[in-house]
């Protein structure tokens, strides 16, 4: 009986062998597959392996028969290629909202999608800046709960941590809150919830790694169309492109005069579809829509004299006030 059961599992084992041992540089032969099947208590002949592989190809698996560097089979299409694994692991490694433990767990799972030979080529020490990583191990449960609440159009309750100084010690104080959740987004190495507090008619951004005891309530969430320009669905990409450091503010048309030397940085920030005007040998001007906030002022100041705010006047006044305050400090 055990032998019959093993034979029924043979096709599944062959696929696993191809996933684990084959890649474009290391095709596996029928003899190799037979040897590995014996470890599972399965005896097979070479002709049977040929038939089994043909059966798997007919079913839809991308199994390629090759003659070099040596005859054998490789699994052509994988869920992720090696460069994609590199990219995903680096994204996980540098994301501040993923804990050190979860970072290592996720990288191990990603490595499990590689063949053994690819894994050897991917062998590298994973450097993790533990100081920048959150210590909140419940963040993935928070994301799951928030996702369900958004889908169900329900409010969430939670405790939100804010850092405070107690003497010379930095402590985190948690306060109970309730919010209407609309969307989540990964911005500036943090994961944010975009929502609304009932008593205000604006949107707020909450760091999910600072939340704990997140629960979906039975209260119906306020419709996002009451506090945003969106009607059918909340367009996260459109909303966040006008923000700086996830600071909210009144969205306004902003006219900037920029030095040509920072064209690359301007396009990186606003995209290449911006309206450009008044081009000279040294400068160009653009019109962009931004959430006017202290964070926007900070970003503009980072370019010194290479950017001048032409309008609106309110933003020019904010920049002038910021410059005067800085001048007072350094007098």
C-alpha cells in the first residue's frame, strides 16, 4: 500500500526535485531524478521518468529539455527569478516597518523559491539595521485587520503610540483612538493608514507600526467621498504623489522656478509629465499640485537657491518666515 501511495505522489516529487535542483546552468538528468526519488521510497525506470516529464509538460509546467551544458531537464519558469529575489529581499531588509525577526523569516521564504545552485550564488550576509527596524511584532496582524475593515466599510479602534520625553528618557505613550480607514500605503520606508477622524473633514496618516490592539468595530465607516475628491474608489497613487513626508495640507497649484542643474531631481519627484514653461539657459519653471505643508517647505529648502517659489503667495510667505527664523538662530 505504501508503495502504491508513493507512486501516486511521484509526479509531485519530480516537480519538487526540478524546483530544488535545476536551473539554466544545472539541468538534472533522468538518472538524477531516479536517484532522488529513491529517497522517498519510489522506484522508477528511465523510460517512466521520460513519460512523467511529458505528462507534466502536457499539464502546463514549463519544463525544458536541454542538451548543454549537459543533457537534462530544467524548470523554465519560476514564480521569481534570481534578480527579482534580490530586489524583494533588499526591499524587505530596508523596510523600517518590518521587524528584524520578520525580515529574516521573509528572506528565508524568498530563498526557498530558488534552486540549490541559485541559493549558493545568492549566499550573502543579510545586513539589517536593527536600530531602524520597528519592534512591533503585531504589524502584520494589524495590516490584516485593517484590510478587512476597509473591505467591510467598518471603523477600527486601536492604541496609538507617541514618543515623549520623561526627564532624559524617551518613552512611548499609547492613547486609545478610533478612525475611519480608507487605504494603506508604503511611503518613505514606513507603512501608513490613510483615514479620517469623525470630528474633522480631512484625511490623516497613521504609522501602522505605531498601532497596537487593532480591532474592527461594528460601526459603519464614514464615506471617503465626504472628506476627499474621490468618489468610486480611493486613489492612493494620485493622493500620495502630492504629499511630502506624508504631511497633509491644502492641495494647491504651485509654480516653481528651478535651476536646470536639478532637472533630474525635479523629474524624479514629480514625473516627466509636468508642465514646463519659461525655459532659459539656466532656469525653467513648472506648475505642480502639492499639499502645502511644513514638509514641503523643508523639501524646498533642501535645494537652497536652486528653487524659488513663484506662487502661491501663502507658500512664499511660509518660506520667507522659515528663512528668517533660521537666520535668527545663526546670527
